[in-house]
């Protein structure tokens, strides 16, 4: 059993990752969500996770995190996720409220008492960079950080960088230099374990959760369709799938350095194999990844009527 905190900026793919985790409650104990500015503003991404929890009738604690990067400016991404950060599904304003403590206060309080917690980071690393900068002694209390972020050969937000790292490279550098065991899922493995656009048609059917996923994909896949692609990555799914079945992935070990500035290089992740202990996922069994995702949504359709 992994006890996990999900650090997130929902975000269409964040929600699909969270749904997959919810379907595996016997392997993943979901302790909380910590939100952070990224895909959209802190308010909007927090609102999105609260809306989805209300839709499912669950109340996993939500802690609001940092509303802007350590040094850089906020750069929301309406092109990929819409003005709301989760365009597509029409969900009522949430009843559920976030907790009073901030995400960083929560992390500090929890990690002082526990040391067997895995943090799944699906967003810019601002919360974790702030935590490790203010309380570096707690790095020993984090079992591992499994993050979606980084790129080995080419970026999705500039020539070389992936969005989560680009949005707050200073925070990412703190995390990678902290000594915490880190597993990185860069863009390449997310595409290798991605979904064929034709496969998204399976969600066009009865089922409360399938309807949510269909509405998410209807908006999310525009980006791929506009570019004539026949598949797309569900980026944030990969860290969850890794926790559920490491054997789906080919991994390498090495050192990760982060470039902080430069039009083409801000957020670039430089992987030096064999020079460190960070794990980098470099390939995926796509069919195996998609089977876990599809089965998870099937299960949730049974659970949430
Ligand atoms: O680059 C992909 C990442 O940026 C994903 O986490 C997606 O949700 C966006 O935040
Ligand atoms: Ca995300």
C-alpha cells in the first residue's frame, strides 16, 4: 500500500490520473490533494478538484498551495486546458471547501509525524520547492516524489522544456538537488504510454465517470486533432501507473540538472545517466498502461452511480 499525496493543477490529465488512483484504493491510500498555480490560477485549479469531488460525492481534504512560482511569473495555459483550467465538463460550483491550512503548512505538519508518504507531483513543483527550502530537514521524511515533468529530447512549452518544470525551474532545481528519492516521467514516456484518439470513443457510453472522462477528452483532444495526431499523451496518468505497476516502464538512473533561464532553455532538464540516483522513465508498455486506465474508469462507473 502506498500512502500518497497528490500535488496537482487540474487540469484534464490531472483529473484522469486522480480517477485512476481512486479506482485503486486497495493499493493507493489517497491522503489529500495539494493544489498549485500552473495550468490555471490557484483559485481555478482548486475549484476544479473541489467540483470533481462534489460530482463523485467524496471529500478527500484539499489544501491550497502556492499561487505563483518562486521567481518566474504565472503563465496559465488556456490553449491546453481552457479558461477554467478544466473546460469541457459542466459541473456546478463546489460545496466542498478547501482546508484552512496552506499546502506547505500541511506538508510540514504531516511530514513531522510520518515518513512513509509518497508525493505524486502532477504540476509545477512550487509547493515542494517551498517546503524543501523552508524545511530541508523534512526531506528524509518523504519516501519518494514521483513526478510528471521534464523532457529528454524536446519540449512542449519551449524548444527544450516541459511545462511543469518550465513554470517554476527554481522550485524544480530545489527538488532535484534535495536528496529525496525522485522518479521523473518526462514527456517522452508520456507519449509512449499515451491514448489513441479512437480509444477515447469508449467513454461515450452510460456511466457517471465515463461521462466526465468523455467531456474531458472532448476538450483535451482538440490540441491533438488540430495537429493531425492520431494519439495524445495523458501526461499525469504516468506517475500513478508507475506506482501501480513499475514493470510497465523502462527506467534509467542518473543525475538531473535544471536550466533556470533562456528563451529556449528555461526549464530544460539535463539527464546524465549513471551520475546520480534519480530514476527517469524512458519507455512504456502502452497497451498495459491503457488497460489499467480503462479498467479503472469501468470500476468507477460501477462505484459512483
Ligand atoms: O506538460 C504536461 C504537464 O503540464 C501536465 O501536468 C499537465 O497537466 C500540465 O500541467
Ligand atoms: Ca498537471
